[in-house]
C-alpha cells in the first residue's frame, strides 16, 4: 500500500515544479522548509484503498517542539497522539464510503522519550509529527471529499495544509485552510 504514496511525489513532480516557480520562497534545500502553522498532506485514492500521509511541525499540534518534561506538556503530547489515532473522525471520512482503517503509524521525537543527541546540550531542534493511515473503503465512489474542518478545530495551531492528491479525477496540488477546509477528489 505504501508504494502508492511513495510514487506520489514522482507523479506530482510536474505540479510541484510549477508550484515552486510561483513560490516566492527561494529556499536552496532539497527538503521542504519547516514552517510553523503549515503541514503537508499526501492523499491517494486508488480503487478501494485510501492512504493519507500527514507531516507537520509539532508546534502545530501540541504548541511546542521540545521534549515533554512537565506533566502539562506530557498531557498535551498524549492528547494529540490519542486524537491522531482516530483518523475517521479527524479527517471526517464519510461513513457512506465504508472506510475501515487497515494500518496507521505515528512518528515523532515527542512520542519517543529517549533524548536526542544534542538535546542534553540544550540545542533546539525542530520536531515534526508524521502520521500514515491506510484504509480499505467498501464504497469508494461515496468518497467525494475530505473535510478537514475537524482537524483544524482539534489542532488550531495548524493554519494550512499543502496537499498533493491522486484520485479518480487525476492529480492535483492544493492548499487547504480552516476557511476552505474541504478537499475534493
């Protein structure tokens, strides 16, 4: 299943290049910039398989990037993780599509309490939260859109998603915001 999402950047390369030409941010890096408030979301719908790959600064989801040491910070991390573990609600996947989660994986330095090299020296590191979800949908034709409004309400530190989508109507690159929170297939 991950092969579909792994192929997504190559399939969308022409769109990404065109989008980059319009972008006034001239970063000379092979990695996208770490931008607070902005996350990336790759979505692929192929037959009955729906996959979502989310990546964003932990600042967007928990309000900080350091390892959680206080009880309050640990509670924020645990709360965010619990909410990320319920993608059917978080991404408002229509019940009519009959989607069931096959797999999910959450990764972040915040979820692993082992200190990173350099953390002991007090160095600041950017930390991201990554989530991968795979679903099988019994009626994928009922999956016309994903409404990310609940995600934005749950994680108000997220102001925008840069989305790459492959679906029945082709491929597209769009931005989704709280005011325009619907992603159409």
